[in-house]
């Protein structure tokens, strides 16, 4: 058995040809049925059990909607190192509402406290956004507030993401390499937040009754419809990311998740 603990995901990471072909077949089948063009969906899959990578349009910068809230979470723990071991229960719940329930109110509260420029400096320091390598994760606007906006240098998005950098975020989180092992564990706990129910849409809807646990961040705005998750179940452990820009994007996400889960079971 290979171990994902030492795996590095970067621009030179090679895809696993068999997994790549199967992911492309799933993507083509779903897009054809839903009349989604190739330039309207980007997908990434990292099988952590066998350390196999597959990606479709991994470096195409997309408007991220609420998926970019993971950047606020990372910045909070980077700028508050004491939170890794001494996080106040009320703050833990508020961060859980931001991540698991995608609360705009909580996201704006934390982004205002931290400052947009400081949040982005943290993301850049971890290599999650690089103007010379296609961009990545960008947080340039308070959610639900129009008073301040910093567009990303490549696409001028208020919030942005690429499949590659989202895969990399979750990989580092699983490896315990975001800020510190203790901070990574605390962030994983916030993603789980068992007292907060999942929004039963997108990946969650597709994975119902499959006996898996899911840590995820979804996003929706107009027809930008996305999901990103770490999925763990019997004999499988993987990261799945999909960014769509189509009115049928949610249907694509709902059908993609069980198709990939079947592939890896």
C-alpha cells in the first residue's frame, strides 16, 4: 500500500493514466446527458488509498463562490496560532457555520476581522495563488457586502479557485500540513461539525446512504455551481473537486459523486 502522507501535489504531478481515462469517461457521459460543454466543467480526483491522481482542466481559473471560504478558515488559524489548541467553543461553532452551512454572515465577520489583504497574503504564502502559474484560491470580497472588492490579478474574480489548488488544500489538510498538525486537526474538526447538518445538495445528495463521511465546502452563485470534498468510507479515501458554470451544474455534481464513489469502491 502506498501512503499519501509524503505525496506532493504540484504543477509537475503526473496523472494516473487508467484513473484519468475513467474520470474522463464519467465526465463526458454526464456532460453529454446534461448538455454541458467541456469549458463549463473542471474536475479533480485524488485517490488517497492508492495515491492516484486524475484531473480535467485543473488550472482553469473559475469564479469560486463560497468555496473560497476555506481561505478564510486557513487564514484564521495562521493568524491565530493559539486557536489550534485553545479555540473558544463559540468561535468553533461560528467557523463551522461558515464552512459547513456556508454562512455569509459568519464569513463576513471573520474576513472583516482578518482583512482581505491579510487573508490573501496567507493563501499566497502557502502557494495557493500564484500569478505565474494560473492563479488559484482567491478571497477578494466580503460575502454579502459590496463595500470592498479586490479582484484577482488574472481573472479579476472577487473569489476564485482552480481544481489543482483545491485538491492541494484538502491534501495538505489530510496530511496535517496546514499551519501545524494541531491546526490541521482543528480545521478538520470544523469541517466535520457534527452538530451542524449538511446541506443535502450536490455531492451530499449524490452520496446519501453510502456509508461515507464527507468533509466538504460547496459554493453556488447564479450558474457557478461547485463542490469540493474529502470522502472516507470502507476501503476508500479520496478527494473530489468539481467546478461547473452551467444551469445543470448541480445535477452534474449529484451524479458525479456516486459515479466516482462506485469507481473507487
